C-alpha cells in the first residue's frame, strides 16, 4: 500500500485529498486511513489511486460508509460489483 496527500487535479473538486493505492482495503486499513485523515484535517479520501483496482471487504464498507468523509473510488467494470455498496463518488 502507498498513500500520499495532495490536491485533486481532475474534475471540479480541488480539495486536499488522501490518495490510497491499495488492492485490498479491510476494516483495519479503513480505520487507519480514516484516523490519519482526521488527524491531518483531510475531508476527502480517494481509493484506487495509481489506477489500482481496489477491493473492499464488508468491514471496510461499514466503517467507510459511517465515517462522514467524502469518498472517491476509482474502479473498473470488472470490480464495480465489489465497490457498489460504498457511499462514494
């Protein structure tokens, strides 16, 4: 997994964003990412950075959906089924 903080450069949103490049996000990783975002006043998390097709387990989906943080997930049509339950853009 690799993470970095920067400004979103695509679309209309240029907010401070935590980019997460990880093939699998489980509940523990989701908690750690959210904790880092909170400590650093980051209100937006982008999963699938680096054009990685990310898979989320059920615990991660629950944690992320209840977080109140703006979530972005980049995925391919093949992995969409595993991401559709996440409240993300």
